[in-house]
């Protein structure tokens, strides 16, 4: 328990844990819907991946060039647009 608290006191690790919790919450929200679960997931995933690709193509305007690796695409697919914003925030606050 003590090692976990030491791990989470570093800002980058705290933000990563927050991002992971946000991704799990977003996935829970997709699955919580009764009627249009799949449609909500597809729209959220599509918008996140589209924004990630747009920022990758036009990253010079933002100063952010995200990689297109599996963790970034997974974050964009599960969390949608908030996931891409979390990736940007993690990149900005990286120590």
C-alpha cells in the first residue's frame, strides 16, 4: 500500500491513473445504456479516433503530435474525445 501511495504522488502517475479511471468510467457509461449501446459506443469511438487523426495531421497548430500506437488508439476508441484531450494533457504535463 505504501508503494502505491508513493507511485501515485508523482504528477505523471497520478494523471495516468486519472486517465485510466476516466476510460473505465466512459466504458461503463457506454455499457449502461439500455437501448442504443452499440450506437453510442461506435459514435464515441469514431469521434475519438477521427479527432486523433485530425490532430495527428494538423498537430503543428496545437504543438501536439500524438503517436498512432495501440495505447493511443485504444484511449481514443474507448474514451472518445475526452480521451484525446487526456492524451494531450498527459503530454503537456509530462515531466
